[in-house]
C-alpha cells in the first residue's frame, strides 16, 4: 500500500507561550494599536500562515494532471486535537483550496464534524465520514 502523509505543521512558539488558539492575532492587533509592533510574534504568525499553504502545494504536485474530480480525505479538522475549534484550522485552508481546484473532500474528525457542518453545511463536494482510521487502515500497517 502506497500512503503519503503530509502535515501542516506550525512553528509552535504561539502554543509555547500559552496564548489562546487565535489570541496571537488579538495580541498583534493590540500591539499595533499601542504602537508596539511585536516583531517576533508577527514573524511567527507569517511563518504559520505560510505553512497552511505548503500541504496543498505538496498535494497538488502529486497530481500533475490536476485535482479536478479527485476525492481527498482530510482527517483532523480542528485547530488542535480534542477540540471542535476550527477558527484558524489549517484544514479549512486545505479544503477550500481543494474545492477551488475541483476536488471533493472526505472529512473526518471525532470532535469537529458538527463544527465543520455548521461552517460549510451540506455540499456536493464535501462528504462527512463517520468512521475512524482504525476501520480504514489494515491491521498490518497500524502502529
């Protein structure tokens, strides 16, 4: 079985300083308003924003003929594990880029499926999966 796994990845400083999931943007705005630009936090935010697009670029490179008509599974919709928070989730950027290219998405997250439905509703190019990885991946390749 040929399986490619790509991660969206984040620099991690934002979580390391215990800011809320999207609190860094509030902090940046507050700093700018107070004429304190917070250059390090701005740089980390720019890197994290760039990371969102890397996964799509790698995925698109795997299909030189284009993504139109392809069905892509996206597992893990929330910003982080064990939450339904999708406000800044990389999955949103990935799904929207896939749809723009004509692909459909098979979405799964044990916590965030209802939030995904709230955000995107029911559409022809989005299919909600109700089964987990343990039902899809054969015993031989499970960790």
